[in-house]
């Protein structure tokens, strides 16, 4: 039978209407995935992934988070902006609004929160504040810098914010990446190196590279990581919450950096008696929830969901 998809509005804590998409099947569902969308992709680009999950009897829900609603060509002129104060907290509350809807609508189904890269920052903050509202957490290509890096960058962004204003567009990350890519191409001495060029195109879909952030929004991302990094806050994640860390350890620097962050996060979670799994893949593409199937990763997502859905009687 054909999968069904539709969109609707959920009201956020600040009164904003959250545009939400849901993909369901006519079969008996066994779980709900809430997929955090903060990337360069529009929500509908997750359709094929959602339909593959539908075939496994899993409902998928995805919403446009505050600041990420606009396409890239618009965000370059009107940069990502969350709020004048504590914008990252509003994003976490929006996730809570969506999950409240899910728990009310599908009371008998387990709810799994899934996030990739930038989204993992907000997902961890959500787990710290509201871990009792979800039944599993999946973090792919987890991001969290060390405390010194976070504090230095937060101070640097604060100084820019004071001098240029909260909505000043930050393009230095894109410029830095382009310079590094040019150096790499000169080193390879082969502009037709398809593997490197393909990798360049994949990395340019990273929201921290394609999206133009206001200095206030970028600082919000760092403040959220600082919140996540505090040991006393990590203790608020309930110890029996199943957590799956997915890491990509291919030969490129950026995925290796993500893998290292995931390893450090695993150590932190285990140190605080959290219930965590860690799976690492070699030479896997960065984008997990893509139109093209990423078999190994999706199989492990299914393994995790099946394993921790058993306590629910549907």
C-alpha cells in the first residue's frame, strides 16, 4: 500500500507556527522517528529516507526549526537568526512541542529522536532537559568542541556581536573552507580528481558551510555546546535512556574529527553511567539521511529501534 505524507502546523512556545511533515503507512506502526532537520536540505529531501522507514513500519516526523526555514539562496542575504536572546533554548522548546504532539497522537508507540551533525547539538541539549519524553536518542556525526575552544570562540563571537550587531552575517567559515580546498587541489595537482571534487560537493552541504549564520545564531550554537559540555548538566540525562552514536571514520579530516568527538562523547556518557552504544563506519558518506540509501547506517538504526521497542506492546 502507498505511504502517506502530509504537513501541518504546530504552535511553538513563542507563538511561531512550526511547519511539520509526517510520513505514515497503512500498516501497523511500531515506532516513531523524530528527525531533526537543520541542514542545507529542505525537509522534503528526507522523503525517500522516510519512505524506507515506512516500509519498516516506522512513522517519520520532521519539522522546520526556527531560523532554518529559508532556502540557502535567501539565507545568504538574510542570515540564519534564532532570537535576540537564548535562541538555542527556543529551538529545544520547539523540539519539545513536536514531541508533545507525537506522544499525544501516538501514545502507544516509542519515540526516537534522531539528529545528524549540527542537529546533534540541539538533540543532546534536548536529552539533558527532557530525556523522559523520548525512548531513544540517535546522534550521527556528533559535534562538540572542547571547553577551551568553546569559550574562546564564544568570546570572539561576542566581540563581533558587540561591534557589528547581532545580525551580522558570518561568512568566515565558508571562506576558510574554500581556501583549504584550493590548497588541497594544488597539492593534488589534478583539478579533475573526481573523488576530491565529489567530497567537496558533499562537504558543501554541511549547514555550517552552506548556511550563512548571523553572529548571534552562531554564538547560540556555541552556547548550546557549552550547556551540553557541563558535567552537572549531563547528569540530567536519564541513565536508562538508550543512546546510539554513529561515526564516520573515512580518510578525510572532517569525518575523522566527528569520529573523535563521538568517541569522547561515548567516554563522557559512560562515565556518567548513561546507556550508550557506539558504531563506527569506514569510508561512509557524511550525509546519513540522504535520498540514496546508506545501507549500513540504516540497518543499525533499525537494529537500535527494534531492540528498544520490544517493551512496547502494540
